[in-house]
C-alpha cells in the first residue's frame, strides 16, 4: 500500500446493499480507505425476505463468516433452486436448479441426448428427472455437494433463503468491528464541486457535514446521489416487465420448509413463497395496469399457507436501470442503480457483483475514466442479460386466461432474446457467455419447463446407439434416485447444522 492515498469513502444508505458494501470494503480494502456510512432509522428498509443465488456463498466466505453461524443468525434455510408453477400453462410445474442436467460433462450437453430420444418417440422421463438438484429439491432433502467430481452428488450448488431484516444488522456488526463509522441522520443536501461536478460532501439534517472522495449511493429507489443530485437518466423497462407493485405478508410455517423458493403464477403476475426457519415469506408481484391493490392483497391473503403474522404491506417499483451506475465520483449499488423484480432472486447478486467490480476497479487517488467505463460495462451487461432471462419466463407461455398473460405472451421482446429463443427452438443451442449470471442449465430449465422443446439437436448426440443411450439414461436416473434417498430431510439437516454453530 506504500505510496497510495487512503480515500474517504462515504456510503449513503444502510439496509442490505449499504451494509454489504461497507462490510466488504472494510474487510477487503482496509488500508485503501476509511469508511463512513450514513443511514436513518426513520427511513424504512425494503427487506421482505431474501432468496439468493449460489454466488452469495463466496461473499460470506470472503467476509470470514462461518456458514453455520450465518444460518443460525439469519434464521436461514438452504436453496437448491426455484420451483415455477403455472407458468407455461396452468398445471405445469418445473424446477430451475442450481446444478446440471446429467453429469454436466462431455462435448455434448445432456439435453441433446434427451431431445434425440424424445424426437425418436422413446418413453423418456421429464428432463428434470436427470437433474440431481431437481430431484433433491422435490424430495425436500438437503446436504452439501460431494467433493468427488465423479459422484452425481457433486453436480449442484446451493444458495440461502434468509430474513433480510436480520441480515443487515449482522453485516453492520462486522463492518463496525472492522472500523466502519456509522452516522444516524437524513441527507438533506448534496454538495458538489463547481468545476468537476464531483460530490464533495453531504449535509445531514442535524447540520453535520461529511466530506468524502468516493460516494456510494445505497439510498434505494430514491437514488439520492446518482438519480437526484447527478440526474443520471433511468431506462424504464416496464413495457417488457410490467409488474410494478408487490404486496408482502409473512405467515406461520404450517407446510413444508422446502429447500427451494416457489414462484407461483397468478392472474396479474406471480406469488413468491420463501420458507425460513421461523416463518414463511409470501408476496404477490403484480402489474397495477391489470389488477388493483385491494384485489392483489385479497388474492395473497387467500393463497398463503399459514396464519398471517402481519398485515399486507405494499411496495412500488419500476423495472429498469440507470443509464450509468458510476458517474463522476459516485457509484450506485443496489436499488439506487436499478431494479429487476425478484423472480430469479437476482437483487443481492447484483449488489454483490457491483461490490466485486468496485473493489477490483477501486481508485487509487483519482477516479480513472477507463475504470469507471469498465465498471459501467460490467453492470450494464449483468442487468441486460438478467432482463432477457426474466422476460423469457413471461413470454414463453401459452396462457391467455387473463389480460396480463395475453399481454406478455404477445408482446414484442428485445431482439437479443428473440434470437436466443429461436436458436434453442431450432437446434437446442444455448448462447454461451463468459460473463453473466445464468449459465446453460438455467436457460434450458426455463425453455423446456415452459414448453420450448427443441426441434433439432447437436448431431454428435447420434454417435451412441439408441439402446445404449436409453440404458445409460435409466442407469443415471436410478443412481440419482438412490443417492437422493440417502440424504437427510431439509429441516432436520438445518437443525443439526445450526446446533453445531451454537455448540462451537
């Protein structure tokens, strides 16, 4: 660190994104900066329950947090994927797994062999029967993946479902233990340099002035620094993702504590179910153009699977992102940067990716336009590709039973998505990226799960004879079923795991 200036970093806003940012910077860049976080207890947080992607495990590990301690503190459960009900058509159900189909190795992806047999008229089980993660989720069982790559139990990953209102205080204790300073108060003025346009300080409602070199906007939907002070435009994607409201209501857990999140299609959107150790999170994400707040609240109340623990709470949002997430010396992270509805649990992932990119491109003394440009490229890429993946869920449907589903089924979609759909429909091909969150198995799960079954397949899938291929599939399915049967029930595993944390 010799010769490098210690920057004054000011984080505006707490909650999940603010304290994730503060904890990560304090842990990973202790000699590069001082860190000051501003939040107001008078401003509520969005936290209605969090479902995550497997990437969160790496973040927790980098902070030096033991997984068992994290699970116990946040009352968390494990997550093997997301169950989708009634999306392609009413009565359908499939799992988007955090794992592969087949063994996940070889020159030809497993779904090409499956497609070959299916096109030949063979009696082939559904594709998810050949995913260890899907079958483990369906059986309501959980264990950590096997270390031996030769075992079928090594072909998956996992994430967490936890109480967001417990997560932020947990991270706060870590960040403050590492030297982060917190101030209570509302920002009432943003001061800028007249020549450069950089933010120089913020003034709080008690008159306190806090100066900084780098400002991180974690102020939520308001986007106090990037959106209001720097006036960075917002790109609205509501025409592709029309859901703009959510009503949330926790309930007592009176049904299974499943190792997956459920997304159940509703007449004007979809309903989430997130089982935690102490309660179940529920919410209805809906489009206000197609139903009213009262009707949505009534539909949610009738659908929850346990006694309500609170009154319905409403949230408003817009799908889209700021044109740039890093402008001048201000970086927006989380909702201040953009919002994509929680259908695929990407909110915390996007926070994590922004933090990772910022740490990798962290300024030494002065913000470099090159680093700033690379940060914006990476964040835009994440948002744009997730956007297409979310639109796919809505557009790939045969439903026309409500105005909402007719709209999303018939709407024009981005060219980048229509090209992906046609490529898979024609030949079972999935666009491969070096960057971005959702890999082949994720796209395959949604395509096939919602009725887009390939008309063709990779010609190399014709190499094995049909009888050998069928025997291999039967053996794989038997291996998956036998291995799943040896795994403990999900809640029993959690009880034992958290008991270990308490005893340590």
